[in-house]
DNA sequence: GTCGGCGCTGTAAACGATTACAAGAACGAT
DNA sequence: ATCGTTCTTGTAATCGTTTACAGCGCCGAC
């Protein structure tokens, strides 16, 4: 009645359980043995039990991907890439949402010790010593998709935000925009700090000063809109001066850096949120204000106008991270590798 | 050196393994016993092995969610909802992408017999007898998020597409649009057939005839653009007649149903794809053409103009599906339930 | 003909937890 | 003081697989 076990198959085939197991795992056996076992398996509809197998071989053939927010399209891209690699290698993927708190990330990493998965790819939003420690002590292999110090002694795959920022700023310069504002996510996050430093460096290298900088409360669309409101109130805006200026920008605006003709956002969701606020003020993208996002997610081509975005290689990072994880599962002695994926710029209609 | 087992804890605490297990599972024990065990656990950093536990108790505390395409924002919404419910109940979520082929869905359901998860929520894109059969025979509880015949004898949670279509058509009528085109996904899919029937019924009920109907190759953004190209070539378009008409619509267009002033798309991704093609032809949404999507995903509020969309309750469907699954895991004797979630219309700027 | 070697098969011991069952302790009632 | 009840604890079986080890043919070589 209940599911047949390997013992039932053995009985039906008139052989030992060991032989059944061997046939099922492709170990050497005579043609007749294979034949009998396969017939019995077929007849009973036997399917090996993953739980028992996991216990014995010490592996679950599952890998975990932990991201902060599945609603962020960049994680969807990454998830796709990871899925592809790990499923090709015969693993299932467990996707976990950690949320924005580092304590939940730590709890997750600690929990890996239960052995429900053979490895972890984690893209931590916030990093502290506890997290580093938990990763270093973790029983199962961990790959970090993001930036943690080399001292953590863990495989990492990260983006090159500074280079990406440089691409963005240079592209704006090349198209004649110099009055640039920057909307970042929380600076106490890993991507937030990287973007902040990258933007500062890129601007310095180009001899520019930011017209304005705003820190959104998180990396979501809603936060992008809020940041847009904050950014656009009281600033003199637009190439044509058709915007706030016509409606009378505050006097202080000039002092804060002058007119605004371009916005760089720390990710695509923020960029799209800002574009909505620009539209609400009847400012035209890119004519009045150019907008550049980061991540080059699917949203960048779906939004309107299509968003020029810095491709930080999220798909490649996902792929490489998954590959590193698989490699480490096979060989845990190898020295940790630190891969940096280089950015490219996907130019679309949101910049002139 | 390697991970401590319950036997190690028992030795360190000077008690039996049974006692350790009991303390860990909160079964009655004296204060001193609890004390000793907890100290030993603390000292050794013991964490129970999920694999061994799974084998013994016959449960993995994992649930699987199978969707066709993680890139579709409606699945992201659903996934969030499912995640929330199942993780609150102490389960992990395994997200699997089946792709568009029914054979892969069947393989997935069959594979559940391995017992790597305690239940499955599947949102099948295509359904055939094999799939129904595999679901009926499945060893672990299955809940279908979608439409399968009652004869399958399985819990289902589905949307009410016809009602949703009615909401869309009525909204267009109420805003003075009668020349409606419909862009569907593949009609050999579950949502595709439901939408097709719903649209036909809604139009009949309103005494209207479709100006045009296009079937996209799948439910993606790219397919939406292709469908947009097909739809818009040679049709006379727009309330103001400022569009194709000015550039000379083909003579045949009138015969095919006359001018076009509204498009209903089978989901948000298709709608957004179409909006891009409208924009490429300098047609203004909603002034020239109104657009309505379905799913009311995050993309609907992120795109521009924000998309009026039929909310088919994807979050609620996810939640209810997860709840049904948890309930069935607790009690597999209960008769199958078939829940229908009612739609609402989220009116935004893409309709007048 | 015997023996070594090789290759297949079966027996039984793991893997690390839970839990049925039995045994012992403690305690109150008679 | 004895007995029965209750509560706690320990012993050992069990979940379904994999795999070390031993046994047993069979073959070729001497």
C-alpha cells in the first residue's frame, strides 16, 4: 500500500538489497541482474527515498540561495542564473528571503549546520562581524555574492561598483550632462557603501561636484519615489529650464549645486521610482533630465522610457557564484577565490 | 572534529540519547535533565541533523513551489505570499522553475515521490491527462494554483478570469472605449484558454465585437512587443486619429473591425510590451489607446504610465494555496476544496 | 588438478535521529 | 510495610538507503 522500499524491490526481484542499490547507482552488475531489478522497479513503481539517501551519503543535493528581497528584479536575474547552473549539476535550489536585517542572515547561515542543503550562495545586504564569523564557521560551503573582506576566507563574487559608476558618469559627460544628482540606497548596506564610494570617486575623477545626494530608505520602488520627492523639491531642474524653474525653484537651490540635468540611481528600482516623480512634475526623460540606473535588470528594458543602466553582471555573478559553490563542494581544500565581474553600460532611451 | 551528534551530546551530558532527544523536542523532563542537556548542547555547539530527522519522522519540513517562469512578476508576488505562510509554519520553500513544457511539470510531480519535500504548490501553465494523473497519484499532497478539472480530486485555488475580463471591458465601456483589441498568450495554456473564454463572454455580454485578437507566443515582455507589432500594423488606431490613420492605415483595417482605441492584454508583461510598441508609433496611452493588463503585479505600478490592471488576486491565491497545502498535510482525508479568488480592478493612468 | 585472481553478489553495519517499551524511582494510600 | 500508580529515564529498534567486507563462482595459468 505505502511506498515500496528498496527491500520490497529486492524481494520482488529475488535479489539482495545491495544489488538493487548497485543497479540503481550504475555500479557493475550482470545483464540479467540489471534486467530483473529494472523489471521489479518498474512493476512496483519504486522511487528511491531522498531522505534516506541524504542521511547515508551526507548530501541533500540541494543548494540554498539567500537574497534580501525577491521583489528586486536583480535577484530574479541572479536566481535564474544560479538555478540554471545548479540544476544542470543535479541540484535543487532552495530560495530563501532573508529580509533587510543582518541578524536574520546570521541565523540563516548558522541554520545551514542542520545540513538541509549542501551549500549556500548568499548575497548579504548588510555585513557585520557576526555574519563573517558565522560564514567562516559554517559547516557547509558558502559563497558570498557581494563584498566581504578577504579575511573572511570565503569564495566571493562581486561587482565592480566604482567602475560602473565611472561608466555612468562618463556617459553623462559625453552626452553633455554635468549637473548630476545621486540617489543611493541605505549607506549602511554593502551595495550602498560601494555605490557611495564609487560615485564619489567617479565624480572626483571627472572633476565634478554632485548637485545633490539623497539616501533612500531601501532599494525598492517606493523608496525611489520618496527619494525622488526629496530630490526634486526645491531644486532647479532641467536642461530646458521648463520644469521647477518655471514654477519658481527655491533660491537656495542654486547654492546647493545649481541646476539638475541628470540623476544616477543606485539600482533600477530606485531609478524607476525617480522617473515617476520626474513625470509627475512634467519633466521629460531624457530631454529635461537624464536618468541612469544600475543592475540592468529586466525592469530597465520594460520601463518607459527604457532605462540606461549599468550592467553589474548579475547574471554572470550568479553563474560564477554557483560554479564556485559546486567546485568547493567537490574540493574544500582549495584556497578561496575572489572573483570580480566587470560592468558594462547598457545605453537606452533615458539618456540623450 | 566533525559535527557532534546526539550521541556525543548524550555522552557529554552523561545521559541517554533518548533524554537528549526529548529535551530537544520539549518533552517532559526534570529541570536538572534539561539543564545538563542544554549545557552540553551549548558546549559542543550541537545542531540536530535535518537529514536524519527527516528520515525518521518522514518529513523534510520543506515545501515546493513550482512555477513556469520566475521572470514573470506575477509569480514573484505569488512566491512572496507562499513564502510568508509556509515559513511562518516552520517550512522552507523550494522554488522550482518548470519552464513551458508540460512534460517537465509531469516529471516534477513524479519526482515528488522521492520525498524531498512534504508538499507541492504547482501553478501549471499547460495541463494534460498525464499531469492530472501524476497529480492524483502523487505521494505527497499537491495544491494546484490554477484551473484543473474537479475530477482530478485535488485542492485548487484559481482566479476568476472571466469576471476579471468583465471588469476590464466594463471599465473601458464606462470610459467610452468600445473598439477593443485583445492580446492573449498562447491559448493552449491554462491561463490562455481562461482569458480567451473570458474575453469572448465579456464582449458578448457587452454587445461588442473585438477589433482584433492576437495570440502572443508566450506570456513575456518580448512576446508582448511582437504581438504589439502584429496588432498595430495596418490597423486604424486611436481616439484622435492621430496615429496610423495619419500615416495611412491599410484599407483592410476597417473591414477587420474598425478603429482601435483600447487594448486588453492577458497579463502585465504583455501589456507593457504593447505599450512600448504604441509609444514607438507615437501613440499616447491613454489618450489615443487605453491599455489594461492583468495580474496587477508590481510591474503595473512601476511601468509608465502606470497600468490599469485586473487584480486576479495572485497574492491571495498564493496565500490560500499555501494554507490549503498546510491543512492537507495535517489531514489528508478531507475532501478536496476548490477555492476561487475574485478579481478587482486596479485603475491607474493607462485608461482615461 | 590446484591455485590465485577477479568479478559479482549477499550479509550486515552504518548514517543520526525518534520513539515504543521496559525498568526504575518516587510517592501516596492502604 | 506493602502495593500500585505515576513520572522519568534508558535500551534498543527503527526509518530506507549505501557500502565495507566476505563469500563464492569462474576463469586462466602453472
